[in-house]
């Protein structure tokens, strides 16, 4: 609240000599003024800084009179006050009375030993409060989402890295591995006429993949069935890959996998 002076007020381009006797301040004006502060310490700090007073040398009598004047004005206008405002008024009046009351020799000796300033506790509270208030102002200046800027959602289509492509050399190595496994699995080799159908093997491979979706390349071959079986089954795998019915892939460990397309 600012004191009204007549030095810079004019009415109809003529200076106002004195304030009108029926000057009326609506209660809402004082209520809004009080709501500007976070509490009694905030109000005290406002009174001190508004008058450029040294917070370490608070003129307690002057500040107390101003603070109590505000409180009394609020009560006169039946504005409900929080208990903390009334408590601070009582604290200020106590400090003021302790400073203004004459001291006896006994109290002088006690004060000289303790060197206690009745204002010191209040000064410490005001200094700490001002630090916290300034920190909150600095924090509030940091850009905040939905206040200073808006979040933008960008849809990014995630693409999975393609597995390494199978090369003819990889299939050649796989075929040699099958032959070695077949030789080790058979101690005797009987030559006999066999009629093996590539289409039948293709159908059998598709049936296995429909159940498992994905199989290791070597799991599609029974090395105990002989070389003829391995050749026909190997050709069946190649035919299925050629027709796009299966996909033959390499994983990171260079293992060959056969997936149903």
C-alpha cells in the first residue's frame, strides 16, 4: 500500500491542495494487497525493501507501527486474517517493547554478557526467507513446459536393421558341413536305387516351418539318411528360397536360419 500525497495530484488541471475527507478505500483493495504476499515475513520484507532500509539494522519501532497499521486496517474492514499474521504482530510488539523499555543494571549486565539483540532472530529469519524467495524467482525464470513452450510429438518410424544377406559361399560351406556330418554318422554305405521327390521334400520342409516358423538350417537335415537325401533336401531348400516361400538369413553369429516367408 502506497501513501497518497497531494504533490503530484491534479483535478481538472489544478493541483489538489488537500485530500478529500470522504476518501474511501474499498475493502477489496486491501484484501488484494494482502493476497500479494506469501505470509507475514513476505509482508515485512516488502515494507523493508520498499523504504530501502538496511535489513541488518531494522528500525523495529517504525516497521512495527507500519505492520500493525496494516493489520488493524484489515481487522477494521472485517477481513479475515491468518493466525500467522497476528502472531507476527505480537512478535514485533514484543521486540519493540524489549527495545524501548528502560533497562535496569541487572539487565544491562546480562545483556553485556550475552550481547543479544532482540531483533537478531527476526533478522536471521528475514535473511533466510529472502534467499529462498530469490531462489524461487530464479527457478521460476527457467523455461517450463506448457508455460513457456509446448511439447511436440514427432512420430518416428523405427526401422529394424536388415540381417546380413546370405551369400553363395555361405550355402557352399553349409553343404560341406552337411556332408561331413553325414560321413561321420554312417559307418557303412549301401548303394541302392532311391526315388526321391524334390516337391515332396519341399512340402515336408514347409510343414516343419509352419509349426516352428523358424528353424536352424542344419535342423532341416537328417544326416543319417544318406547323401542322396541330403542332396534332394538341399535342392528343395534352394527351390523354396527361389520361389520366395522361405527366407534364408544369417544372424550376427553367422548362423544360417530358415524362416517361413
